[in-house]
C-alpha cells in the first residue's frame, strides 16, 4: 500500500472542499519559521512520518510564535523516532476544539464494497472506544456505482443523534471524503480526529490516505516513489529492486531486506522464494535449521529469465551471506527453466562461491534442474537442484550440510563491470537490455545452435551468420523474451559470441559503496 | 462432479494473442477444455493453436457461442473492461488471471457480476481444474504436467496461494486421493469466489465428499467459512492450513481496518475459529493426505 503523509492527504481533502487547519509542510527549521511568521498565530508542529501516536513519541510540539517554532523545529529535525528520522514537519494553526469525531474508509472484503465508518467519539484510543461502545460506531457500506449520496450521509448523521448546522456540515464532509477516496483509489482513509471547533465548524485535524498499490500507475500526480508498504523507509537496495519491477510486469519481483549489516560470524543466507504461500513454507524450513535470512524475495507469476537474473544479482549484493536458498511451492505452474537460466547467468557473473540449493519444482522442472547441473559446473560454488518430490525441509537440510562442509566461505560482493563498448558488434535492443553478437566468431561455429535455442524463434541465418528474423522494434517491444537460451548455448557449447546486457540502474554505485565500506 | 466447468463448457480466451494467452490456450486445449474462440481487439480473423480469434466477445458468441466461460489474460489495467465486455455479452463465469488489478476495478466488476448473475474467480488467480475434464487459466502450466498432478476424485481443494493449490493437489494425487474441483481463489483481498463461496458450491456438489482449504492471514474469508459450518451450511469434513503464522502483525492498514475486522484476520483468530467448529487444522501441508485418508476411512 502506498501511504501518503498527513500533509499530502490534507492537500487532497482541501482540494475537495473539506476544511483543514491552515498550514504548510516544512523541510528545514527556517521554513518552519517562515510559515509560522506568515500565519502570525500560535502553531502546532507535527512530524510527518508513518506512525501513529506521534504526541507520545515527542513528534508533536506547540509554539506561540515564529521564534519558538523555529527552536522547536531544530529539536525535531533529525530526531530518530522508531524506524524513522524526522525530515518533514507540518506547521499548522491550533484549532479550538470542542469535540472530536472519527471518520474512516476501508474496503470490506466480505461485502465487496467500500465501507465508511463514522463515530461521534474520536481521537486517541479509537479502537478501544469501538470495542467498548460498538453502538457508537456507524458502518456505511457504499454502492460502488452510486457513491455516497448526500441524503444517505444526512440520514447517518441524524441517526448518530446530531442536528442543525452540524448535521449538514458533517454529511457534506462524508460525501466529499468518499469522493476523494474514490478519485484517488484509496484503499483506506482515516480522519482522526475529525474536529468540531468551538465555532461549530468541521475540520479534518489529521488525515491519512493509503493508495492501492495497483492503482498508483494512474496517479502520477501523487508522486509516489515506491508503491509498497514498509514499516521503515526503504533501503537503497530495496529501491533498486523496486525499479526493476516498475517497467517490467512479466511476473512479480518482490524484495526486502531483513538485516542491516550482516556479521561474518552468523549463519545468514540469501533467500529467493517463488509465490507467497510456498515461500513462507520454504522460509520456515530454513529458519528451523537455524539460518537467518538476509532478505526475503519472491519471483513468481512466470517472470522472465532476465527478471530472475536481476533478482539474483540483487540478492548477491549482500556481503557475508553463507548460502543461497531458492524455493517456492515446489509445484509451480510457470515454466521453471526460465528461472534456472536467470540464475545460471547471475551465478556465473558472480563466480559464485557460497553453496546454493535451488528447489525449482513444477512445470518443466527436469529441464530446469538439468540446466542448473550442466551449466554451473565451472564455478567454485556447489549448486544443487531439486524438484517437487523433494520437500523444503530436505532442501534446507542439504543447505545446512553444504554450508557446514566449509564454514569459512562467505559471499564477497564484486563490482559490477560495465562491458567494454561493443559498438562494432551486431546488436539489437530487448525490452530491458541489449543483445550483442560477435559475428567475427560465427563462421567457426559448427552447430549454429543459437537459432534453435531461441525459444521465441526470432533468429535466422543470413549467410551463415545469426541475425534477427523480426524487426528491431518488434524485438525491443518483447518479441525477444529475454529467455537467455541463446547466450547460454553459445557460451557453453560454441564460441562464446553472444552477450546479453541487462542493466540494473543504481546497482553498480551501490556495490562500489559496499566494497569501499568493507 | 465438476462444480464450475466440464469438458463441454464453451470457453473463450480474452487476450489470446498475448504472452500468457497463447501458451495457456495450448494448455487448456491439450487438457481437453472446449476452447471455442479467442478475442484480441484488432487481431480478428487470425488463429492461435487452431482457435479462431475475433475482435469482440459479442462476435465470438455469435460465431462460436453461446459462451459459458471467459478466461482473461489481458494486462491488469484492461481487465475491468474485458470483464465488463464478457458480462455484457452474456458470459456467466469469468476467470481473471492477471495480477495487479486495481481494487476499485475489482469492486466494479463484482457489482456488475452480481447484477447479471455472473460468477468470477480471481483476479490474480492461476485458475481452476475439473480433473480429467477441463482446465481454466494457467494452473499446471502445460497439459502434460496438469494431467500428471491432478486426478479425478472426491476431494475439493480451495486455496488462496497459487503454487500451493497445485502442491496440495499433487500430494493428494500421489497418495491415491483424487480431486473433484481444484480452485485457486486468488491472492488479492477482494476476489470473486472466496473460500466461503467455494465451500457453498462444494456443499451442493454430490461429487465432493470433503474439502481442503489453504488459507492465509488477512481478510475474513476463513472466519466466514467457520460461520457457514456453524450455521450447518457446510457440513462436509474440512481440512485447513493457514499460512502466514510467522508474518509480522502490523500489516494493519489503519485503525479503521482494525475497527471493522476486530481481531479477525490474524493467524490466531482464524485457527481458533476453525478449530472451534470442528475443522481439522494442520500445522504442515504434508499432514493433509494422511488426515484425508483417515477421514475417508470413517
């Protein structure tokens, strides 16, 4: 879920005609001062982080004037609060609060509709209030086609026991709140407290919208960098991984780190799952053996070999891991040889030394296991491939045995070497990379096996030299499926004339930094 | 008995000329599914693995229909339109394979489906199988695998995890226990046929004697299955596994979410509730075939 900060959420409410306290977001103490000065009244400073209960954490301060505001801001900026560091502060007028209500929206999976929630009792401790006074909480299922009509909102507020100007203001607020949620594909919204001021006006004193990850693509105006929910700011490596996913929707690639710096003495491994259910089971199996996970990763939904390659390169950007464990449900419907080829390419480039146990069970598992066995003979690492009849527990045991054989081996992160400019070679662009042929070597090739190896059948021989059989535009758009079969065939069976470059933006710099720091 | 599809059901594949569409049409055909047409706007007149391609679902219905099922393989952002088109043309069962379909799109599809007496599975589903009769979607990957992993019998399988749908069915097959219908209900929070709705179908199906359910944390699907059992609306033996035990709580969206769900949605609440009503909750997938055999013995 892509969460918006309070100040961003309030902007959307304000745009829709809902009253929010006067104020603005600041990124420096000087900006805080300017805003407070401009407002010319007592202000409240609120840290902008994805946490609730901010006041208790020291994230809310009051100031009578611009100078006090700046002083308070200097204390707040840079302060560490749980997993976050304060780098944004919302400076707002103080409201004269008479009472606090609660309004929220969620998607109800059992009714299959949005559900608006309203209570005339709001503020902190709302969950306990809901538990102790359930009849004070009103749930309003919303018809996705009709939306929330004004009269429906009025009837709810009337049933809450309110009347007069308050009735019309609150019902107006609810209808507008739903419109904002619908417009921005918010899968949850919370306004707590919804304040009734001493002047009987209705203000959204705090607000949080969470945008549906899968709808972020249609809201570029929201400037959401990463459409994933983290309980801490994403790491540099996670950002790099997310951007692999951004333009390439062939299968999923989900990656997050589970450790900071990995100590050399501990049994950390790189984890590469496939499919949520199976990955969790596989995680349990290795955790049971006393391993610790450096990361969680999931490549499933029939990803391209190139995506699995990138996932492996990212996992292998973590120093000091002692092993590599790849396992999903064991009975995957996707063609498993793509994942196998992706790993072959990555493990070769890394000249992998740590042991790897790869459970690629399912559709075409025999071919996948054969690919691993055939093409990983030349690297230092011991790599074992398993299938659907081998349990995750058995595979975890194998990894335990392999890492036990030589406990001194740890993964050393190597720099990404950008290839020499290959401008004189024949090449074509693929969806996410470039494929080069060293045609000077091709006349000596006996089998011309790349033509047959190409699963998309897009190569042909022209005067005994392999070239594209489709247009470069078609290849780039996806006719070349980045299956890596031609490169692997040529490298291991013929003249090593094919080279596929699959860049991972940011990874070179990331690895250089890791290497420099160690 | 197959609850949703059999070898005679006429199936249309929307997005047939795409990457998945082509490969899985081959899977479905080779398995024995009656794929009568495909639809890709602009590619009408062509053929994919011998299946005629049309420009619209309405045209496919006119020329090759009436159509019972549509399996949809189009990009996520286009799934809503494809689904509404199929519903409008008169199709009564949809299988939405793509992942990443926006949640409000799913809510609209659900509304339209309800108004038209249409059922849908997914989104984000591998699909479903009536072993020996038909495959809808991509489950099994290719016909040879599907024929090996799934075998006709009387155990209904319903799962929220794709890979585990096949895994559970495969392990049952290996133990000599066949399946009546296998459904991946999908990984998203809002889906067409959810666990409780599948259980209702299994209840009515004379060919299903017991069911196996793979559940997960989040949503209220498993608790609602327990409610059904309590109300005697599902009376057959049920074996369940709930995934996500070790997952961190804190994947709560908000106070609002907590208010609506209460304590439902957690691993503990699901396991407790299911055990309360007599469901056999297992700690390991490998226990399922053994317990199923015991239950059959009775």
